């Protein structure tokens, strides 16, 4: 599978992205609220962390949904 690498130049607030699974958390959708130098500030929209704020690293982003 071809992985597109994202960074502060390709991501913007309001974008929806899918974060890869980790630990016992399945992949899930986030809405980006802020973009930092090495991660995004975002709120989980789906999955067991829905409604929670997180700052996943760019490497955790599988794909951009919009």
C-alpha cells in the first residue's frame, strides 16, 4: 500500500483523517483542530476515544478523508 506522508504543510484545521490502530484501540477518525511542527491537535470522532482530544504524530495518519 502506498503511504502518503503528511506534515504541517499538507494538513489544515478542519480536515478529517484516519489514525492507525495502536494498543487495543482500532483505527479511527479525527478532526484536526491545530497543526503543530510534529503532530496535530485533534478530536476523535469515532471509536472508543470519540470526543477525546489527542495529539497524534504525523506518522500515525493513515489517510486524509477530506
